[in-house]
C-alpha cells in the first residue's frame, strides 16, 4: 500500500529529476554553463526525496533506516556545496572570483558530509515515528545522538531538560527507551522530567493504539 509519505516523496522526486535533465541539456549550449549547477541542485534534491521514501515505510530493518540516514547526510552536504556555488559563482559556474573563504567552504561542507555518511556518527540504532498530523504522514527516522544525554550524565539539569524537550518536539516519543535509558537516572523523580515523560508516554500510547500494537 502506498502511503501519503510515499506520494509526497515520489512527487518531489519526479518533479526534480526532469528539471535536472533539462538543465544539464541547457548547459551544453554556449553561455549556459551555469545551468550545470542548477541541474546538479535539482538532481541532489530529487535523490534526497527518493531516499525519504524509506522513512515513510514502517517496520523496515533498522539498518535500512540508518543507511538512508547516511545517504541523507551525503546528499544534504552536496546540496549545501551547490548552494555556495550558486550564490558566489560567476556566469560560468566558477568560483575563481569568489572570496577565499567561499572557495574553501564547499570543500569543508563536502568533507563533513562524507565523514557523517561514512561513519553515521550522529545516528543511533533506534527509530522513532514522527507524525505530521496536518499531512496525514508518519515518518520513521533513526534518532540522532542527543545532547540531553550528555548534559544528564554531567548532572546539568536545566540543559538536559532543555534538550530533552527539544528532542520530544522533534518527534522522539520512544517512551520504552527513555524508561530504560540509564543516562537519565539522575533526573528520575524530578517534577519537570516526569512531566515531560508523561507527555512522551501519552504520545507513545496513542501510536500503539493507532497502529494496533498491544
């Protein structure tokens, strides 16, 4: 069954890939070399959307979501590089006349994207559903390493709670994990922490009810 998330991702993909093909064709004409940049931007955007199809499919192996996450880092980094070129390149798509820091920034972005894609450094082997109620879409994202865990371990309560709230706002409602994660043991029983956990538990129970999980 095709989900709304699949439809959105496929729509974005089928929109961007033809645009990329047209731009690459235009780039062959005299004076249109900059179209190569536009084509590459559309291509990476289309491929990024294609990877997003994975996130809209439930119950895949965690490794599949992690692989999609790594590809997203790589494609997102390439998109950042292309935006630098778009913003500062001349009509031929060259950065020769750009400031020195601009010339080095794309290389730094590409290196960071490659590192994150190769190592999966910011990804955890946990997946959490993110529900966009207005669109009727549920995405299943691998969780990113949480700064809140670090602050909790250091005993910095307010910073830990601030990042915990942020993680919940972004869709991390994995109550079973929070209830067992020893990183948060120092805050168990704290009124603010327990209030956040009550919200997380309510959301988790609503997901179980929605998907018929007992």
